[in-house]
């Protein structure tokens, strides 16, 4: 058998077939490498073309600026300027500087009463002594912070800041990291400074005020409709009784 294979021509011998297989494999590898190089060359040309187009547009419009996600100062209401860059949130609202309400004034008493009404969590949580303190007249400092919506000059709401609505914040070690100035300091002109944590708490108060105000309005409208219905029913009953007595 071996003598018969050795008598075959060179292309059909064992070494001839091995040589042809290796040659085909090398040709395939070379073709694959060539295709990869062509793809890389096309990608680089596309990238260079895009960058050249962008550079050409930038040179043709030198005054055109990149679109920015920041809010310009011109769109911020006048009352919120000065702190707008530190008080932006995702809802496009801004906080004004806090203003102090003198104690024992109708404005301060109304603000405290409104805060206790629109923040029921103050009286729903805490110890019994804390609930009793909420029923007593408030003797601490009262501040108001206006909430502006970007593009609107007038404030959409005013959040009442007291030791009840914005109590002292403690760090992980249990020490007080932030608190409102005391009443005497506030009388002397000292205003609180709000960091990122306090701004988040103020915006949470703002959202809570909106929710609870809607609930109160809904309850008030429901109670008013019930009272009007009872009045109509009583009036109808009175008219029926009067007509019955007249016919008798």
C-alpha cells in the first residue's frame, strides 16, 4: 500500500496534501487580517470626518455655545438670586434667603399655626411631652423661606422654618451638626445658613405642605357639600311640614 502511495504524483502524496492544507490556512488568515485592517481604516476615516465637520461648524459659528444643563441667572427670579446656584433641584425650584419674623407678632403666630396644621407629623410622632409642647405657644425663632419656580417672578409658597419643622440635625456620632440660631441671635440679625442637607429638608417640607394643603381643601369641600345637602334636606322637610299643616 505504501508503495502505491509513493508511486502517485507529488500533489497526491501525503506531503503534498499537507503543504496544500497549510497554504490554504495561511491564505485564510491573511484574508481575515486584511479585512480587519480595512474595517479599522474605515472607522478611523469616519471619526476624522465627523470631527472635521464639527470643527468646521464651530469655526463658522464662533458665537454658538454648547448646550448647557445649567440654568442661567437671567431666568432666576429676583427674590432667589444670590443663592440660586446652590439651591437648584430637579423640579426647577429655588429658595430665597430666609427672613426673620419678630416674635409675639400676628405674622409669627399665624406662621407657626399654619406650620403645625400643614405638618401633622409634628404632632403625630414623638413623646407625649413633645405633643404637649406643640400645644403651647412657640417661643423660638421663626423664619420664612420663599420657594420660587424658575421663570416665575412671584414665589409659589413660603415655607415656615422653626425648631419644630427643621429641628437640629445630628451626625453619625450623635452630635449636633446643624441647628437654627437661637432667638436672641436671630433678633440681633443672624440668619441661618442652609447646606445641601438642610435644603433637601426644606424642599421636603415644601412638598409635604402641598400634599397636606390639597387634602385639607378636599376635606373642606366635602364637609361644605355635606352641610349644604343637610340644609337643603331640612328646608325641604320644613316646606313639606308647612304645606301639610296648611292643607289640614
